[in-house]
C-alpha cells in the first residue's frame, strides 16, 4: 500500500492533460511565432491554453504571461519591477516567503535595495497594520505569499493589497498553492501581479504563468525574441502549456466539489493526529489551505515557544521512516552537507531552532481517501512510539 501526501510539492499530471500534450507533440509542434500554417496551428493552441489559465483566475487572456513555472513567475514579478528603476528603491515582503521570492529579494539587497520583511504571528500570518506602518514614499512593490507552502496559512491578501494600492505600490502575490484549490478573482482582488504553477494543479512540470494587471509595466529579465508581450522571451513550450491549460480548466470545473472534500479530509487528519503524542499543529488552523496539514514534533509538557522539543528525531527522520512505510510526506527543514538547517518559516513564527528542524507537512489531493488519512495517522503514531521510547526535553 502506497499513500502519496505531498501534493504541495507536485501533483501527478492528469490523464486529460497528458492526452492533450501528446496531441500537441504530434499535431502542434510548430514554432508559434512562425507565420506559416504549422506555426499558426501552434499559436492557436497556445492562445486556447492562455484563455483556459486566465479563466481559472477570472483574468483577461492578454494579462497572462506564460513562464517555465511558479519560480520564474515570481522572479519575473520582482526583478521585472526592480529593473524599471535606475536607482534602488524599497520593497516589502513577508518573513515567510517561498525561496522563489526570498532569493531574488536577497539579490536586490546586494544591489542596494532597501527591504522590509514583515513579521508574522505564531500562526504565520501578517498583520495589515504592520504593512501600513512599513510603507514608505519609495516603496515600489509589496510581495506577500497567498497560501504559505510549508505551514498552510492563508494571508489576508485583500486587506494587504488595498493598503499597498492606497500607497501607490504594486502588489504581487505568490498564489501557487492557492490557484485551483481556492477561488481567485483578480477582477475583485487588489493584486497587480499573481504567480501560478501548472504542476500544482495536475498539469505538467515546466509550465507556469504570471498575471499582469493592465497598465502594469515589467522590464524583461531575459533578452531574446520578444515572445509573451516582449516580457518573457523564448519559444514557448507549447505541449507543456497545453497541458497546463487543460489542468486549469478542469481544476475550475471541479473546485466546487473538490475543495470541500479536501477540507473535510484535512480536518479529519488534524483530528486523528491530535491524538498522537509529541505533535502540535503549525500554521493557522482555520485560515488555511484546504489541502494542507502541518505539524511540529515537540514535547507536550513544555511550552512551544520556550524551546521544548524532542532530541534525536527531526522532520527528515519522519519523512524517511514514513517513506519506508510507503507514505510520502515532506519536511520544511533543509539538509545540505549533512547538516540540517532549521525552517526559516518556523523560525519567523517564533519556534526555536530545535523545533524548526522538526516540522512536517502532509498535503492532500484528488486521489486521497479517508482510509489514506486514517492509516497515515496510525503509522505516524506507531513510528513515534517506536522511535521515542522516552521523551527528552531540550531547553534553548
């Protein structure tokens, strides 16, 4: 028995998307920039995909810039705005951004840009008043993740966007974990730039999109032939984008039934794991992605924010042991050169370094069943009981 619970990392491409891609590989293989029949067949197919992706977020098709994925979309939003200015300005992000935002921001800092990283509360949420207080006359961009990938918290994007817009700053959000799982309407939402990804919604890897509101200018970050409204050069990967379009269309059709089902499974998982010692939930319990559950391994007899933790067992430990049991989950901490690095998101939320290497994430999808959830909860309980015969508390 195998159970995949890492849908926030990637989703299996659905058969409808694969079929559409196979057809594109054989029938629409021309360069969509070419004027002859072969090129125009590809161009027509490409524009259909653009319309399908645009409809997912209720955007005009011409506002969609296709990219190679969510990471490129985030980089294009941030660096595309920054390159419009001859001198460094001020940018605001949250302290729990995905690396696709955090890393280009670090690059801009090295160039002299001023960066404010907004704090979050214990549930990983930004307070709108903190954004209001951080805005300056030279703030040109605010970028706040919509649904946090590691702890699942959904930010108050509407309130944050209104504050940024009132100051005259552009507002970008990474909606990679939200699109296809929660309704997004960019006609009503005060966002100027919004990133989404194909492989999070059962489309292929290697495709994504950046929504750019009408009137918003971006400087290209890659020079070339001027494709995608001269913003993102490079011959488009038509089969990938075709698969993206089909996945987006089907995600929108199924969302009304699938999202409540995921929420029910997510809450069932939380309830089951509430009975397991050593685990506490992380992130906002209710303002949360519908498919997302996350936890931190800690001592139930010690305060979360006073360093209580279990020595010797990390999030990576649980990932490996559950993998041996045929269950796929993920951990928020990173490992390089044999050294485990604490999760930046958990650190920003007030967890100690000991606890920030003990986070786990379980994310649900189209194939997840109640039996999967129940068996996973049992397996985690058994692994912890076997791995931790005695509770050890570390005081930081």
